C-alpha cells in the first residue's frame, strides 16, 4: 500500500487514507437512524423488515421486526429511553425492548392454552414481577414474587393465538427491569 494509507476493516475495494473520512455504502435501504440508549447507532432497513445496530467499532447486528413486510422507516429514542419505530406498511408503531433480566418458558413450544412454567432471574430481591400477554401494560398472563436472590418460577397458560412465534415480556414492578422469552405456538394435528 502507498504512503499515508492504513489497513482497513472495510472490504478490499475500499481504501482508507489517514485522517480522511470514508463513506461505505451497503446494499440496504436504511431510512432512519438514531443513537440508542446502549451507545450504538440503530437504523431501519425497510426493504428487509429489520432494524440494524452498529457499534462504534463497526460491528453490525440485524434484528427481524416481528411482522414480515412491515417496512420500518423512522426510528427515534423516546423520553422513556426506549427506541420506537414506525412500521409503514402496517400503520403501527413498534418498540425496541432492552432486556436487563432473564426469563425462560418451558416448554418452548406447544399449542394455544398449553400449560407452561415461567422462570426468571436477575430481578430485584422481593420484587413483584408481571408477565404480560402482548407487551408491557397489556393483560397480565402471570404474576410472581422474587425470592431473596431475585429469582422466581410461576405457572401460566399460553393464550389463544394463531400458530407462530410470540414473545412474552416480564417486568419488575419496582426496578422496571425487563426480560423476554420466545414461545412457538404450534397446534397439534
């Protein structure tokens, strides 16, 4: 490489010159971008129905939006320190949830109305936790009280729903810590 040229973390066709910014285009349709509460930049990828996250070191992660063909366009940091985005094709607003505790559900798949056991950890000791049906503030699916280590188990039942993946959210009522667990609704044949 010539004088004044540094090695690059970018693809080989891109040359980075010392002291100069470089514009690297990707084949995505990033329509909105904002700084997240985690210190990374978050952006929408409308054509892929995903959100992207890029760190200051250049690491990029992609997160599928729950609805296919939703076309997320705008994204912003709200006054609640959560990320909110528009889903243009569905006329909806979505929320990025930053998980700060742990939640599991067992089994991880089954039919609607199946009995399940939720287990949580990393909540505050002796804190009440609620597990929500469709997101924080929706109908409560189960409630539990943490032990002195911040852990709990509680029985619940999968709500009536169509086949597919669903996310259960749990929130500590004092700490406001959030946890999430995925369950696959699959009707028995």
